[in-house]
C-alpha cells in the first residue's frame, strides 16, 4: 500500500498530461473555425424547431466526423417575422462575425433580399424557402425540395381521374404568380383547362377571402388547387368551411408549400381541411432517422415528435451538406495556398459554392444532391386529411408514376392510389375508375367509308357494341359529341381532328409513300457507273501507260519490237489487259515494273468502284414521281395532302381498289394509267403483300401522322392504350403483327440515288499515277542521255 501511495502522484500527473495532450490534439484537428449565420423567426413554432434541428445536426455531424480539420460555428439571429430584419441581421453577421455562409430565409420576401445580398458579397445562401433558385442569383441555393416537380404530379393525377377543368388559387406574390403561371401552362399542355386563376394577398382579411371564395363557389368548376404559404392556406380553408365549400361536390388539392407544415397546425385547422388531398416531400424511414428522433425526444423531453416535419429534416441535411463542403473547400484551398489567412472572401465563397453543388450523399431525407442549384425531388408522398391525421394514399415519381406502396426508389410499377375520401365523405378509387368499365357497354364507332384493300375489315358484331358511323370526320364528331365512346379503324391523326378528340399513339408507320412499277435497267446500264469524263480520262491513261511502257521496254525487250503495227498492237494489248490482270509480256526494266505496279493500283480502285456502283444501280429501285407528262394516282380523302406534292390537278387520278391500282401502274401514263401511286404507308404495304413482285416503294416524307384510336377529351383510355401501343412497339409485337398482315417488307425509308463516279472523285489517284509515269520517263531519259554522253566522251578520249 505504501508503494502505491508513493506512485499515485506520479500516476495522476501522467494521466493529466495524457488528457491535456488529447485536448490539444483535438484542438489542433479543428484548427479552423468557419462562422455560419442562421437567420430564422425564433418566435414562430417553425423557427424554433428548425433552430433546434440545426444545432443537433452540427453536433451529430462532428461527432461522427471528428477527424475534420474544420468546424462550422453557428451565429443565430432572430428576424421577428420581418423581411427587413432578416436583411439587417445578415449585414450584422457579415460585419461582426465575418460569416462565410448564411442558412435560413424561410419566407419568400426574406429569400429575395438574401439572394441579392449573397451575390454582392459572394457567399452561399442556403435557403429554406420554397422560392426556386435561378441563374440570376448563382449564390442562392434551395435546400428544400423543388416545388415545380409536383406540378407534374398534379397533372398526372388530373389525367388519372379524368379531370378536365380546375381552378388555381395562389398567393399573390412574385413566386406565387410565377408558380401559378407555370402550373397553368403545364396543365394546358396535358389538356387540363385552368378555367380561373385566383390570386390571394397574404394580408387579405376574412371578408376579402369570403368574397373571393363566394365568387369561386358559383362557378361551374369545383376542383381547386391551392399553392400558398401555410398560414394563408389555413385561413382559406377556415373561410371555405364557413361558406360550405368543404362539403360534397367540392375537391381540394394543395401543394407541399402547405402540406409540409401540416404537422405544425392545431386541431381547428385540421378540422377545416377534412377531405383535402396534398403532396408532401417524402422522407424514407431509416436507422439514422430513427436515431435522430430518439435523440430529439431525450433532449427536449417530449413523447411525440409532431414538430419534426419534412421541412425540419431538409434543414438537417442542408447543414450536413454545408459542413462537408466547408471541409472540402479547406482542403482545396490549402493545396493552392500555403497560408489560408491570405485567402480573400471572394475566393473562399466561390470555392465553397462549387463544392456545395458537387455534394451528394444519403441524408435523413434520402438522396441529397443539387440539380440547377435546387435539391433534387425524387419522390412525392400523397396524403389525405381524414380525422385528426393525414392518411397516406400513395406515392409519385417522375419515372414510375403512382403507386400505393414503395420499397425502393424506381423499383415499383404504376398501380394507382389507394381510395381517397374527398370533402363530404365521398370516397373514390382511381384504380377502379381508371379503366374498369365492365358495367358499361362501350359504343365503338367504325368509319363506313372504306379505302382500297382489306386492311381494316371487322367481323360483323352480333350486338350493339359496334356502330357504323359514316365517314371519317363523321365518326370523329360523334365521339366529340358523346354519342360514341371511341372510334377505331384507319383514322388518320390530323391537327384539326385533335381539336375535338384525343388520339392514342399511332399504331402504324408515319407518313406517305410512293409506289411505282419497276423499270427495266436498259441495254447501256453498264455505262452508267462512270461519268463520261471519267471514261475518257481512264481510256487516255490506259493508252498513256502503254506508251510509257513501250518507251521503257522498246530498246531492250524483244516483245515490244517488230513492225509499227505489231508494236502498237502489243502496246495496246498490254495496256488494256491490265484491267483483268491478263498481261503476259515480260518486263525487263525496274522502272517498267514500277509504272505497272502504280497503274495496277489505279485499276484495282477503278474496277472495285465500278463493280460496287453497277451493283447499286442494278439493285436500288430508281423510283421517281411522274415527270411533266406523267400521272400520279391516289385514293379518295387525300386531296389536301396530295397538293403538297406540287403536282397539277390535271395530273392526278383517283382509285378505290388494289386491282385498279395494279392495272393503272401496269399501263403507265402513256396508256391511260399512272406512273406512281401516293398513299399512306400501311396501304402501300398491303398492296405489296398482294403484289410482291414488279413494284417498289419509297417513303415520300412525314406528311401523315399515321392511324390512331380516337377517344373523347380527357378519357383515361387514351393514356392506357397509348402506353400499351408503346409497349407493343418496344417488345416487337407490332412488328410481328405487321409481318403477319403484310409479309416481310423492306423498311420504307427514302432510297437515295446511287452516286455516279466522276473524274473529280479520282483526280488525286490519276495525279499520283501521272506524276509517277512522268518521273519514270524523265529518269529513263536522263539515264539514257547520260549513258550516251559517257560513251561519246570515252570515244573522244580514245
């Protein structure tokens, strides 16, 4: 015991030294503190909750990442709900605390002020508001999910239920007006009419609200879409309930700008929103989220965590993203500068912004990543306010549509939504009303006016399912008037008809095609591959090559000697026999062999090109529309489109049957027939299926949109059948059916004319060959003259 007591003081000092060393090590690890401003309305329930969440986020982040060299230090300011106070607070933080980033700006007005300020001082502004970032303010980042994505979900829901008319109620601010305009334009593109747009001021009294709502109640449209901040939206619902607009026959939809804050509202507000359907940012369940909720409960001594909404979770992930970006910024700048104290605020702010835009991680709200300076929205949750809570009725994504349940992102198929209880207790299930109409017999219209062939013939119906409905425009009008539920057949999709009905995707080829009788190639077709100038040049070079060889070989080679006639015959025979490599004369000079080698290369290229071009001329259908004296045939009903062919009316003839078309093409225009038939591609294919030989087809252009099924405006059948047509086209079903109907057909693409070979294309080849011959002759002559000069000189000396 005495030994331990003597050593105890030393042991205590040792432990104390180790603790101090650890503290110093941690202090050295966090050798750079980055001040960050937090601007919130601390007097509001939302502001308090977000402020607490941000504090927890900072402490938890650095507890996990204790190795980081940087630490963000928060400096909070209270706006008291006033936008000008937010701007004043930001200026104070910049001047006194030298903050390098600002987090906050929950209101639209605050966001506008801070967006401009961030650009001027070049520091990132991490906004919690719903105002979208823009290219005008590059330092303004929206860490809440992009609200414009839900407009696509609203449009999809309108199509799902078959809604044709809606009324948009929006907050009368710049952001509200922009969002309402975007929503209206997008819905119009989806053929959902916005019959009225109602701007509501944020300071509107109950009297003003009731007056505006009363005006809306007497309109025919009873479907309302609200895009407004949650305080204004809740005031609207309270007054709507007083006016009886939360009863049956009314439908209300709200965006995430309201629904993300539903957890902050009291029971009175919830009671006034019974039957409302809204879109919320989706927060997937995870282990980290569960730990965060448990810590929240322990730290603030609460049993329920009703205040932890998607808005709070997005703020948590925004802080984590900022901390990561600060650490990366520190590393990047440290590599470029030895002394970080010399870095100016502009360089720091620009680098921090770039790092923020590159951040990607899995946070509490799911996958966190910026796209165009906005946090990407991947999944939206659809909720229905029933009783004192919100009931999940499904989910929506841009890729997969609606689903009742979700496990992993993009792993589900479009199976609709759960049953929704609208105001007044009216329950509907879109998955049942979408296409399931077994209790109703559909009246399908079929045009009685048939065109040539048997492409669209129907088995006579034994009941009243099928209705013969006159001509093509007649059947379209009856679908528009509600007398028919659909129209099928060879109905061409046109812009004018689309004003009255909705067409599915075309189930046939697009465009018109030209049909002609194959023309004999002619006895001189073998001359066509080469142009006249190329024929002449080639012949001249054959003679030139023979002449060069004669010059080189005449003096020493016995085969190139004899009488002048024999020498000319031998030379020409040698030259032209090189076409088929049949020359047999033995060459004695290397220069001659060089000339022949170069020339054989030219012959090889010429022969190969000639063969390919001749083959193309013999196989490609030379189809042309009638010349000035020719005639063009077409079927009834295509008069307007035929005029686009720039043909005179006197040159056109009409036909009704396939037999008439075949007879007219066989006769030709000189014998009372036609030179070509112009018709839609399916009919041309049907003709070729019956007459597979002797005729050819080539596309004339997309002057037709193909055939489609016609349904009334807003019919859910249009989307579903179009989806099936697209699937059949992708999996090859349509191609299989086409082969069954028409047989194997070539692709009706425009066939280009075969290009005739001309001298211009080969001038480089002939240039090389000519230069080689000239150089060889020059070398031969120089050698010959030199030899003679040497002999003459030697004889003089002797």
